[in-house]
C-alpha cells in the first residue's frame, strides 16, 4: 500500500507534467449563416470582385482567387490607427481626420465590388469613421452587391476578443485573434484592439439605410450577422 | 530562401538611396531606399527589414520584410514576412503571407502553365 507521501509525490508529478508542455493553440471556428449565403454566390458565379477588409489572410486570398474571383485586401482597422490621421479638433482634443482617411483608403472606382467582407470592423473602428466608411462602401459596391458584417450584442462585454476570419469551403469560419502594434506603444508590444461600442438594431439599420435590403442572423456567440444588399 | 541568407547576388545597404530604374541579371537584396522601378526578370528580389521601396517590381520571386509602395509582378512566388508593409497590386503564381504582414491591394494568383495544361488537374 502506498504511503500518503508517495501519493502526494505522484499527484505533484502529474500536475507538473500537465503544465510543463507547450500550450497548444486552440483552433476556433464559428458557423456563419451570412458566409453560407456568400459562399453559395461564390460557388455559382465566376470573376466576382471581392473586398476583404479584415487583417490580411493568405488563406482567404488563395480561396477567392482559386475560385476565379478577384481579391482585394484592405485592413482598414490597422490603417485607421495611423498616427498621421490624428488632428486637433476645435476643442483642442485629438480626433481622427475622416476626410484624410478616405483620401488614403477605400479608393476604388464606383460600382466596383460584388462582395464586401466587413467582418467585425464597425465594432472596433473609431466611431467617427464608421458612417463615412459605410457611405464610401455604398459607392464602391455594385448595385445588387453583398456586404457581410458582424456586430456584437451587449452580452459580449467590452473585452470581447477581436478576431480575423478565415473562410473555408462551407459556412464555417476559422477564427484567429487579431494583435498588432498600437500607436504610441513599442513595435514589439502587440495588442488586441478593444471593442469600441455595441450597436443596437436601429443603429445598424440607420448605418445601412441607403442599401436596398438588410438581413439579420442572430448567432449563439453574442454576435449578430448582417447581410446587406446594395 | 531570400538573398540575404544565400549570400549570393547584389546588396543595397540601408544607408543607400537610389532614384531611378534598377535592372539586373542576378539576385538583389535591398535594405535601403529605392524610388523608381526594379526589373530582375529571372532573378529574386528581397526587400530587407530596413528597406523602403517605392517602385513597381518585376522579378521571378519577391520576398518582402520591409516597406513597399508599388506593384509586384512575380513569375514564380511572393512571400510577405510578418514585418512587411505592402501597398500595391500583386500578380504571381504563388503567395505566402506571414501573420502580421500588411497588404493593401489587389491580388491576382495566376494558374501555373503546367497545371493549366494538365487535363483533370
């Protein structure tokens, strides 16, 4: 019969063995009804113009171009953190120059894109940029084009992780935490952007009021998906 | 493998500034400033971590670790390392992008001639 001390030794050994190994990153994914609809469109047509506004994803580029579509990447959240966009407003406090932002970003001909993947950009972007960005997207999208965006519900909480999304050949999206160097911080210090606000349904409808139709999908992970038709 | 690792080819150091057209028939490593056009056709170009290039690039393969403002036309492959900041369109057969790389532009991945010719591939 083993003594109490032997058992204790075995317990501590097994505990230390469990913590000694390297942490295995957990692969996260989520089902997306909106992406399911976009996937059907991508599979049924060729030569679509797609704008991916998430963090640059080699996987997405390969997926879209492999299906014969044209892929445009523009990481608007990262571009919006450019310190050169900061100006002093009338009260002397720092604000983002939305005019300059749109002179440098989303510069495309009118009616150019069939599909825009906005992902969770509106929730993490500086508030003053959201409406001008959506208005610019309206201009660069073709009539009948689709836009997919994700919005957090109030249940998500302010520390909700910012993800980038990798498309798969189904309605599942692989998720990866977004981290990058923030302005005013050392380049080696990478942080995840913080949720700026939570839009309610009326805000979302107002945001896309110039579009033809808007469809909401309520997901289980405190997210609402919005599929908008230009 | 990029030019800095092989030790072959020409090297433009980080204090060098070049304005104009660069063309050559050997691999090139740019860690300085180039403003103009780079044409290497059957050779590789690497933009090092200190490289700041404003040029349209034409080469066999391109590896970017620094900053590029201009288009890339690579007959074989393009590799964007995690520190890459690229604003411009990319046309290539193969592309690899490390996490953290920034790309703003259109990507055209051309189908390899051998694959396109192979029936049922």
